[in-house]
C-alpha cells in the first residue's frame, strides 16, 4: 500500500510539473506575440492633418477630428492596460469576475489580450488572440484551448477591427483595405478588408465627434446552439481622455446580441493606461 501511494504521489507531482511547464510555454507565446505586434509600430509615422480625411462622410470626419488632434504622430499599435469585470454567465446570471488585463492591438495584423480574473478564491487567467484562446483555472488546469481555425480567425478579426475604432483610430484612416460609408447623419460604417476577410463596423458619433457606440455582425458561436454564425455584437464608449494626442474612451461595455433584448455586457473595462510602444520591450501581466 505504501508503494502504491508513493507511486501515486510521484505521478501527481510529475503531472503538476508538466502542467506548470505547459503554462510557462503559454506565457512565452503570449510575450512573443506582444513583441511581434509591437514591432509593427511605424518608426517615423506621418502626423495627422485634416487633408487626410478629405472626402470622407461627414460623421467620419467628425470622428477623426475628435479622436486625433492635429499634428499627432499616427501610431497604429497600442498597448492598453485595464481593469473591470468579465462575465462568465449570461444575462440572467452574469457571474462577473474582477478582471485585470493588458492588450496589444495592431489592426489589421492582430491582437493579444492577456488577462487574469478572480472571484473569491477562484482564479482564471490566460490570453485571447487572433491565433488562439487559452485559459487556465488556478494557473494549473487548462479549461479552454481553441483557435487555429478559420472560425476563430474570423471571429477575432471582428473583435480587433471594432476595438481599433476606439483605441487605435490612426489604423482606420483611409488607405488600402479601409473604406468608409455613410449610414445616417450621426452613423458611419468602416469596412476593413485583410487577407481575404472583411468586417464592417457601425459607429454612432456625437455632435462633437466622440464615438458613443460601436456595433457589428460578428462571426461567433456564443449562442445556445454553439454554432458559428453572424450575430449582433457591440458596446458603449465613455469617459474619454487624451493619450499622446489621441482622445480615447477609458470605459467600454460590450457584449453579444447588442441592441436586442438578449444583450449581455460580459466585458466591462476601465482603462488605466494607453501607450504606443516604440520598442519591443513588453511588460508582463498575469
């Protein structure tokens, strides 16, 4: 019997060590992804001038005049630090957890969101990116590992195109793969095409130009049938602050089935810092 328990103890210890090394491999992949995206920052970007938005629909010009101040270097890659709440449940039972996260956003190439969430003794951590979704329970048990397929890539593309609207507006200035279309007097649509994918995002713009909400049809399986399909997604933006010449929201509430009775804001973020990295030096957050 003693030999049995000794063997069992050895097997448990070996499994724990293997899981720890697996988790460290995920950390390494996260930081490598952040460094890769940070390296996409233009070294000597053009500075914002109103001539860059000539010919755009009026709500789009209003949006850019508010979000980018004249003369601002047009950095297109941002590192965003945030806290907030992340819902693990549904509209009736949100099951919110306290969340802190760091994100590198480099539209149209990709993003990575590295987060840790807790409620009492329960802790979930991991990352979401255009290549994967990987989350761990208590730092040792893998509870979600998806990605690598066309459904994941298409869904992620929708997310980071929409987030570029409010965190990296310079990435959406007119150019190859980016088009703007008038919807109504206070709504404009940006359409981004990249590597065979296309995503349209509608932006409601206030009289002063601040983007109040974003909405789009997202490719998602966040539905009772767990089937990938286009469904409403969106959120509300508020509490704008200036970051190196960009005026950006620091409060974001977003979720599935936006503007319907089923809307569930599972993502509620309060941004503490937005930076535009000039090097590959990436901080850790997990």
